[in-house]
C-alpha cells in the first residue's frame, strides 16, 4: 500500500468558502494526498468529521512563517520527495498567502492573481464567471492535471457523536428536531454594496412563533446580543461549535438562511434549506450548492414574509403528521 503524500493546503478565511472547497479537498485526498490544512480555528470543528488535520494559522506574520517552516521540516523528514515536487496548494487569492509559502520554503501552486505568479512554483489560470465551488474544484483539477466533473452535492460529513450532541441540545429544550425551523439570519456585512440580510427576518420569526412553530437560532460569538434582542421568541443555542452546528442543521425540519456561512453548511449537509436572496445578488457565483436547497428570490427586492411562511409550511410535517 502506497502511503499518502503530505500536501499543505491553505484554506480561505470564511466559513462559506471553506465549505465550498470540500469537494476539491476530497478530490486531492482521493488522488493520494494526505491533507494538512492550514486555516482558522473554527475549521477544526467544521471539518472534524472529514478526518483531515487542521493546523490553526497564527494571526501574526512571524508566526505564520514559523508554522509553515515547521510543517515543511516535519513533512520533509517523513517524505524524502516532499521538496522535489509541488507541496502546497493555496485556495486564497491574496498576495500574502503566496508570500508566506515562499518565505517558508514551500513550493506552492495557486491562482496566478494579485501579481503573485512569480512567488509560486506554478501559477494556475483563474476561471472567471463561474460558481465559487467550481473555482476551487478546477483549481484542484489543474493542480492534479486532470479533468473531472464536480459532484451535485457536497455531502459534508457529520459524525454520529455530533448528531447525538445536537439531539441532546434540542431534547433538553423539549424540541422535536424534525418540526423545528432553524434560522440563520445573520450575514457579515455586504458584498459589492448588496445587502445580504433579509430585512423582515424578525417579523417572519414572530409570525412563526404565533403559529406555534418552534424556532431555533445558533448565534456566533459576536451575534449573541443581536439574537437576544431581535429574536426573543427563538430558542437560542449559544456557544455551539461548527461541527455540532452541522448536525443541528441536518436534523432540523427546515432551515431558513440568508447568504451566509451557515447557509452553505446547511446545503452541504443535505438540510432542507430555504435560501433567501435579494434580487440583484449574484446567485451564479454564491448560491448554496446542493439538491436539497430551494432558492427564493423575487424580480425586485426580497421574498415576502407570506411567501417564505408558505414555503416553510410546505416543507414541514403537519401537526398531526
């Protein structure tokens, strides 16, 4: 049996991007690479059930270089051919990602963007005007020098332990997961001046509560105060790691989300997802990827509360079902 070759892979800094890179990561692993991922601390929980090693990237410049140099020394000792081939792949597009790898002595490949081609062992061509998942997929294909069709679903792994933890959280609050509406109302700012948060989310939740539908919200560390203020009728689950959050999304009766990281997580784990979009948003590039997703967008503005409520009722079992 041939031992897998170590490959340092720098992840993007956003949850949604990391989720969309999972098929590309699997492709690399399938072709004989042992993935050594470098990214944000939350990536460990997000990808825990996939079984890949995640090295938490230091915030400071010296720390980043020292980490990559240490990884290079470790993998060179394990694999005599580590330095003889391309040994790193960069998903970020930034100049700094290529500079870090070069200063650490890694032979990195990545997109030849941001004037960084000279820092790379091989600059790969960008593929414009396509979905972000396809950008990462074709980056991996170009690295491997193959052509392959992307999967129709991401199927992000969720462990039995994560599902058990999610069920226990809901049971402790007297909730049947299959009847819950899990909302993901927060989005980090705007993209290209387009608002990403459905402005009537609070009114929607009030209507659900009045109709007797249990609503669950899982705020991030910076979203707890906003969740408490805007969604007092929702069951709030604070301090949940992304691995258990994956399980909560998968178990929920239906998930209603903005263009946000948890929305991509929901699609990736096969949740029944209603994905809400403003009329001018770029779905072709950023829509959640998966066959369990229903995209909701109007010709102008946002979907109405009544439209989304009707979609929720259609997705959920009846009270007697």
